[in-house]
C-alpha cells in the first residue's frame, strides 16, 4: 500500500538551506522563500551553468568527452588555494570527461574554469568560421 505524503501548511514548511526560493515556472508566482533577498555568493550555480554549456557543446558535436584540455596557469594556481574547492591538477592536461567528473563530483573550481576556457575557445573558433 502506498502511503500518502503528509500535508504541510505553508506557515509550517521549512527547508534546511539558509536561503531558498521556489517559483512556479509558468506563472512566476513565488511559492516559497526563505531569506531569498539576502545577497550571497553563487558558488556551485556557476559550475552547474558551466557544465550545462559543456553538455550543450557535446550535443552540438563541437567537443567530445575525449577532447583534451590544457590547464592554463590560472586554474592550475587555484589548486593551491586551500579555501577553494579543488582537486590537484599536476598533469596540466585532462579530458573533458575527467574535468566534468572533477567539477560535478568534487565541486572543483579549477576544473570548471578549465572547461569554461576550453568551451569559450571552441565557441570563438566556431563563430569565426561562420
């Protein structure tokens, strides 16, 4: 027998997050908010958007999971920052697949930056040839 979900009234609803907002997609009506107007760093949202753009490029065929990515000095130097979420990048060359995994599983800022740099390079190259 399937148990129904318990009903929670709006005034009793809470989430564990410090900040939250739920918006109904078609109407834009705010269904729930918790400290939603407080400015905060965007953190992993940027990584998720970067990954989205990489998957878009994968779908378009401009890159593949095996495409090599050279690690520039900027993301490489970030790997030494103990305050940032990172993984070691000593090899200085990884595949798109390896960097996606580091970005998604380890939340590695340096891997996301390397992917963004590579994706921007491909986008510029593609727009110049059109």
